[in-house]
C-alpha cells in the first residue's frame, strides 16, 4: 500500500499501469488507479488512455465506461479503445454506438476505429450499417487504401454480401494476400465452392503466393463433400510443394478434411507427422473419430488414446475437447469411460458449460439414468436451446413421454422458442408410443411456427404417422418434402415395409436410386424387411448381395437378421442356419432367435432344439427363448421335454415377459395385459368381447386347432388355466370398438408378437363388426379389414 506522503508522477503511474496490462494481473493497475484518486493527482490524457486500455484488456467494460465518462478530454485513441473493447466482449451494439458518438463529436477516425466497428458489423450481420461506414470511408478518402479495402471485403462477406465484396475486389487499385484470402474465406463461408476455386486459380495465375491462411480456408470447402476431395488432394500436394504441410493451420485443415470424408488413416498419418501439435489439432483429430460409424467401434477407441496422449504431453483439454470425447463415448456406448471423463470435467470446473452439459445429458439419457440426466440439466446455469433439446430428447428416448411433454411446456412458458430438433424429438416420442393425437397437435404447432418446413421435422412426421398406423398420412407427408434426403427415403421405405406395402417399398427404393441418392444401411434394412414380409426370397438375397457389390456397404447384424428371417419364413431353415454360421454374427442371439421363431411355425423340433440351446447359452435369462422352445415341444406333442423346459424356467426364476397392449383414445393412453381387470370399464369390455366371440361362433368360424395350440404357455400349464380369449390385444381392440366412433379405425399397439389365435380372431372381429383394425407388434403392422389381413397370413 502506498503511503500518503509518497507521490508519483505521470511516467511512474503509466509504467505501473502498463506493467499490470502486460503481466496479466489487474491488481497493480487498480492499486495505481486508487492511488491516483486518493492523492487527487491530475492524470494526463496519455495516462488515462493507458488505464482505459488496461480495463478493456481485462474485459472490465463497466469500469472502463465509467472512467471514459469522467475523462475531461478524449482523443480518437480513447474512443478506439472502448470500441475495440466492446467488440472483444461481444457487446457489438455498444461498439457501434461509441463509433457513432466519435463521429458526432467530429473526431478524425483512423483505421483502428473502422477495424473495430466493421468487426461489430460483420458479427451482427448489419449490412446496412456497414454500407454507411463504407460511404463514410469514401468521403474521407480512405477507401482506396488496401487496409480499408480488406476490412470492407471481410465485412461484406460476413454479412452475406459476397457479390458486393467481389465488386469491391475487382475495382480496387491495390490488393495484397489479405484481400485474396478474405474473399476466398467469404466464398467458403457461404458454400460457394465453385466461385472459390475459380478465384483460387486466378490468384495462382496472378502470381500471388498461397500462404497458410489461403490453403486453410480453401481446404474447408472440401469438408463433407466427396466431390471436392480431388481438389483437396491437389491442395495437399501444393502445400507440400510450398513446405506448408507441417504448418499447424494447414495440417489441421488437412486432417479435418480427410477425417470428415472418411479417410481416417490419412488423417492419423498427418496428425503423427506434424510437430508441435496444439490443442486445436488434437481437437480436430479427436473430432474426426466421430465421423466413423458405430460398426467400427475398435477404430473409434483410438480417440481415447489420442485424448490420453494429449494429457500426457501437458496440453490442457478445452471445453470442445471434453464435449467431443463425451460424444464419442455416447457413439460407442462406452459409458463407464464417459463417467470418468465427467469426473475430470468436474475436476476442471467445466460442468457448467452448456455444450459439455448437453453431451452429458445425452450420455445419461442413453444409459437410462434420467435422474443423473436431470442433475446435469439443473447444474447448467446458462440453458440454451441445445440443453433443452438434449433433455427433452432424453426423456423421449427413455419412454417418459409425460415428463418430456411437461418439459416441452416449461420451455414454451420460459419464452424460448422450440427449434426443429425439439419438435423432431417430441414427434419421435409420439411415434414410439403411437400417440397420433399428440403427434397431430405437434404437427399443427410446427405448421404454425414454420418449423414444419425443416426436413428433419418432416422425417419425424413420416415416422410418427407410420408408427401410429396411419400409412396414408405418412405417404402424404413424404410427398410434401421438397428436397427429401436419404433419411426421408429410408423412413418411407421402412414404413411401407412395416405396413406390408412391399411393392411400394421396393418401387420407392428404385426411384430413390434413379434420383441419384445413394442408400444408407437403414435404407437397405427397410428393403430387406419388405422382402422378408413379402416372401421375396430371391429378390431379398439379390439386394443383400448388392449392398457390397454396388455401394461397398458392409452388412451389420440387423441386415443379417433380416436375411435369416427371410429364409426362415420361407421354410429354408437349414439354409438360414448355415447363413448364421457364415455371417460373422454367430454369437449374436438376435440371429438365432429369428430362426427359432420359424422352427415353431414349421414344427422342426430337431433344428429348434439345437437353435434354442445356442440362444439359451448366449442369453440364459432371456425368457422368450425358453417359451419358444416350450411351445415347439408342445406343438409337436412332446410333453416330457416341454415339462423339462418349464422346470428349468421355474428353478432359474425365469418369467415370461407379460404381453401388453395399448390404445390411444382422446388424449389418453389405455394399456392392458392378459386377463386385465384394472380398467374402469373392465366389465363392459369383457361383456362386449364375449358378445363378439359369440357372433364368431355362430358363424362357425372358430379354429379349434388354433385355440388348442396357442392357448398354452408355461404359466398357463402350471395354473391349469387358459387366458387366450383375454389376451391384451383383444381387450384393447374391444375397448377401442366401445369408445371410438364406428367410422374410426381401431389402432392397437403390442410389445410382443401377436399369437396365431389373436391374429385369427382379429380377422373375424373385423368381419362381424365391420371395423378396420390396425395392430402393431414388434415386427410389423397388421391391417384387418372384412375378415382378411394385409400380411396375407404370411408373418
């Protein structure tokens, strides 16, 4: 602390303030400022400007403005410092206001004044103001200086006026490297890659040497565009020729280009070659691993090694590093590692960052831990739309539709506007729950706000209507998509397949290819599903082979399971078994379970026993495999081995998953289980069901053989009862017939595959009651009308 009798002059004060600004410590500068005030020292303008510079550098703009307002005299430097300070902290309106004030007091503004205010114009995309400032520069005779030319080119590009920037560029008397680079960067920013390449060629012909910034900007145009890769490789060669390939800026851009175009090995090679790697390069390398599909998990784990190497070299991870590494954990399902990263985030006190918070919310929602998800959401002080989206999507993903809806309404009440991703997530939740009425309300909101025009929202609408049983509305929505992407086509193809519209699905696939849109793995999954549901064995196998032949696309376990289902449904059980053994997924229970279901249909106890043993070995506690084996034996009249299966289930505490069906009536979801009496209208439901069954019996339509076979379950045998007439789907359909108008179709969803007896009963109810019934099980939709089903009994 300075003593009262100790006085300093302007030079001493100035040195103290400058030392404080350079050392990064505000303490000495504040002490000096306090001493000036306490001793009533009359500072000169130079000292006051240094104080102003110090406060702006430390982003204390409030204190800087108070000092500025009390200054008896102000120069253009004073204004420049405040304009630049406001621009640095993102307070662009204040920066523009200070520039206007400086102009009003008729100060002669210099290049620093213009540089700061034009930065503010570019960031706020205020093209009109930028044009006014350009006119001022022309009046003052500054516009022909190359420094100002570059400023205005950059401003026009950032405001979206790249054509005006090009006119200025062409008519300027003096240009330098910055001029060329600014315009190139502008074209890249606006996605005008063809114009950028022409300008790059012109720059080369003009004899202007490419520098790191030129190549870095140009390489950005090659990201995510396969068609631009040849230019990217050419630029890479040019960078080598200029000895710029080891430059951190160019190297990072090259790494990013190769990684985002799927050439990860090239990206890794560049990463390892470049010395003095910084945090930006590490971030680009780690982010590159996100581009790899989840099927290449082993490759993605290399990202964790890069992250560990980064820490070993003493490079401090940034917020972007942490958010990216958590995203990778989410992609590959490495949630334990993700939790360790979360601990590291807390250690670095970064858990309040909104981007990191969003990725953590996603991670815990994928784990199914909605409580931890909510903690991450609540601990983020600055909740942006991404945080809300992650939270709502997490609830929707975990089937907590009511909590997702509540949060959605809280978002609306907060005054924030939902974006296309939130609406898409809510529509996806409606799709999973088959809540068409709620989905229609969201559709209405999307139309009202204009969000409906986004392709991602249209895609979710297609899925929502299709999964709710309304394939006609799904088709209508698809036709309204202006520029359908691969997701749009894939969703529509898969929806047609699930509804048994096999021809429509395959025709759509051929149309998609003719439009020049390459299919993705989901597209082919829909095509193979359509072939399986339609019994098109040869066509399905041909499509499966063409995946690799035409698109070099590796089949995953879901594709292979479709092929097993295709062969099994057609009775080719041995071929299906051989396919599994040669598929590379022989240890995946999904493959064997698809075959086991067909063994029951074709009553093949030999293959069925062998397949069941394999499935049970892979998933000992999975009840569906035991139940299927039990039913195979009972169907074949082999009660002794069936009894043994039942005893194994009893001894191991394995219980059959209860069948559950639900139906949306009004704004409510009504769910049922077999023999359910919890519903308020249970008596009416059972009475109406008996009346409908009686009508069926009078028509002589009861298949006694079906009744006998499919009424058995291990539990029913133990209890000596049969609940086949009271399966959950029958109760749900009956409730729908009671509650809905006669013209409305009855739409019921079930968590398990519909049994043969219920399938037959639904056909007959649709006939005697003259009602359309739509039933969704995990495999497909069944549309019952006038005694027949859309599946044509091939399911």
